[in-house]
C-alpha cells in the first residue's frame, strides 16, 4: 500500500552519483541510507552506504593502524568479510580510482596503512567499509522505476567525509531543494505522526 503518491526525477545513474533511499524503503539494509555509486554500467552497479556505522572500529579489524579509532561503515549486504575504503586526496594513495570529483576508491593498501601509522592520513580523509551494495545488470534501473531511490549529482566531499552520519540522509535531500526538502522531513513511520 502506498502511503503517499510521489514521484522522483527519472535520470540515468552514473558513477559518482549519490543514491538516496526513498523515505519508506522497507529493506533494513537500506532504510534512510545514502550510497556513493562507484560503478554503473550495463553489467551492474556497486557502491557503499555512507551512513551506516558498524559496531567495530578500524583498529579492531586490522593491524598496522596503531590505536586509531576510525569508524567503519557497513557498505552494504554483499561480501561483508572484505574491507574497502574511499579517500579524498588526489595522489594521496597510489592506485585509487576516481569515482567522483576528488573522491577515490581503493588504492595501495600497504601504503595507506603506512600513511595512517605516520598520521599522514587523517580520519576525515578516508572512510572504511565492510561489504558493499551491488546490483545486477538492469536491477538498479528497475528499483529506480519503482521510486526506491533518489539520485543526486551534487556530490559534496564535505558531506561525504565530514557530515554526521545521523543527519546525512536528511542533509543531502535538503541540499537538493524543492520537493526533496519536503521528503527530508517525512517521519520514519507516518502512522505515528
């Protein structure tokens, strides 16, 4: 049963976009999430949930980072036994793939560890993820047609690396303006309003 009759702009997603879950998405993996789309083509899509903290800190998962208490995020329900990262400084870590202007995915893991140990990489320069969000070819398009996702092309590095994860979903929608500002204020459960 549809509680509200609303429709989002239909644009083709591309690498570097943000996917914002619609306000009443029932899947607990994606409720009120913001995903950085790192790849999108005819074979499929993948990205990382930016605002779903894991219950562990980085130094609990890997050695070589000393006592750094960097947050780790649940990037999605797929392959949660792998640690991945995004970072924001061009040339900071060799081998990173640019997914949006100034935002890079992955790179030389050993170099990253050495830079963290030397404090050359600060916590707000990098985000770590266990798992990722993935879609088979055509699957994301189907979900977009069902209004499950809102696409934002206005990727703000500050939002991704510095915004409090509790407010990221709402902040991204507010930045989009218009009807999206209204959507940002929808209650989690409209029956309780």
